[in-house]
């Protein structure tokens, strides 16, 4: 067997009903973007390496697909949409356009380890709200995220919301060595609380701060946990982070969507450009977050345009996996009518198909091969024996047309026969 009929590891073909369902979900999410007043934007599939460099706080260099252009510049397939949108907004929009609401639906590429069994090319649908640093902007992004997941067909999911400033405040106060601080951050990112506890205990920080670090796993749950956390910390930056989350929650209550949100003060952002609220969305049937997002007030400045910003990205592939595993009904456009014709009825069949399509119906046109092949049959009068044979031939043709329509998942079968007769049936 030719090995090149297979896709490389980490990418896949999507076709047929699966792709039709995927397009349906895409349309619903994009429609929700538009309802919230976001306008579509498209950036190139590849950009200069420096757009996503370590200084920008995006994907690690080893996780990017790199190549060289003819001038020797290092290019990468975009691994992350946010820096690409920030670059584009800094180039084409200024303060007079702020606040700016942009939305996208594009493929991204991350060169993950082959042992992880995860996709290396996946589709992200997301928004960026630029030029608004208020808690109301954070709440709008959370509300839009929830509405998009509901529109996609998910009903049981939760957004876990945190704030980068909470942990950063504690780490600044602890004055840990840089290597230890990085280790603690990575361990908390992976929810390895035991490993983080071991690192903290080995540093000999003051007891009340150590106790707060050790209680991080408890600072998770409904909004009441924020008040509990507020009472046990005297760190000003951490306290400001809690107050900010409470303000965001109050605004989210105005949308009536607060039941979809819980809080996690031990949350860290994967991307280092996050500096405020961060969140991840989870649903059963999918081990990875179906959505991630957060505030990044300093990223735009690196492209020469200072603007506070917040956004999110829904991983469409994860959403589709979750919908399939939860056995959610998927509504999508699929050809409705199978219109088959014998060779002598080609012109009439095409005309009929055109009329039906003009009416908005989705028609699949196929040629039907009779037992006599491609030749048109004689129009001479047939005797009783020939007539009986023709009737049996028509019956077999109807069954064949019906079976074909059923195999394709059509709603209706239609057959144009040589004598001008038309057979139609809902299947």
C-alpha cells in the first residue's frame, strides 16, 4: 500500500457528514460573534518568527513549525492567533477605532510531541476586544464565550476563571529564586499541587505566606470562595485580583449566565502575555479545555500600539469531539433530494434540478444506467411481454434509486424515466 495516502501524524482529513456538521457549528459560532458586534478578520497562515517569540510570551520555539523564505527570513505557521491579531490591529487601527471588536475562525499549528496523541493542526474560533480595560469588557468576553458554547450545542460545561495577578502577587512577596518561581508556576499550571508544595516548603518563606500557598487547592469553586480568599491574604496585588474578579462576576450576573462560571485562584495562563483575568472552559467527554482566554494589556505595546485587550479562542476540534461523545444532535445542511435520470432525460433533469435549486432546495444530480447501457431505448410500441419487462425494469430502477438515496442520507428520491414519467418518494 502506498504510504503517502495517509496523513502525517497530528493532522487528519475531515469529510462527509462530519465536515457538514462542523460547518454547521462554525456558522452558529460566527453568528454569535456578529450578534455581539464583532467583525471578521483574517491574518496570514504564516508570519515572521519574531511575532511569536519568547519575548511576546507565546508558544515555545520548539513547538513552532519553522521554515525559511527565499531571503532567508525565519517564518512560522501561526501557532497562536492572539499575537497575529495584535500585530494586525497595531498596523491598521489606532486609538480612534477603540474599543475594537474583532473575530476570527482560522487554523493554527503547534508542533507537539508525537507521543501526546494530539492534533498539530486545529481550528480556533475566537474574538479579541481591544482598547477596553474595564471589568465590563472581561464580563462581555465571558458572556460571549458561554453563548457560543450554547449555540454550538453544548449544555453542560463550566468556565473556570482565575487571575494571573493573584499568584504573581504571592510569588513577588515570596521572593523565590527565578528557577524556583518558574518551577512552581509550571507545577501549578499542571495542577501538581504536591510538587509545588515541595518547592515552597524547601524555600523557607515566612509561615503565613507558606500557609497561603499550601491552601491554594482550596481556593476553588463558587464566588463565595473569593470572599474566603480575600480574608486570608494581605497581599495587595492578590487582593486587587480578587476584587477584580468580583466586579467581573457582578457584571456577568446582569447577563444571567453566572451559573456557568466557577473560580480557581491557582490557575496560571499558558501564555505569558496574560496579565489579568484568565479562564478555561471544560465539558465532559473532552480531556482538554474546549476554550481558553484572558486579558493581555501589554502585548499590543510590543507592536507599537498601546491598548488594553481581552479575548478567547474556542478549539473547534475539541467542541466537535465533545458533541459527538455526548451524543448531541447535530443539525447541518446536507443534500435533500437525489435526482436520477436515464440518458434520454438529461436535459429535462438538469432543468428540473435548476428549478429546485432556485427554490432553495439542495439537489444532487446523478445519471442512472439502465440495463441497456447508455443508449436510448426505442420508442416503438411494445407488446405485452415487453411491457411487463419494462414495468419490472422500472420497479427495479425505483428500488435502486431509493436505496441510493437512503445510503446518502437524502430526504427524497426522484427518478426521470425514458418515457418522460417521473417517480418521486420521501425516503
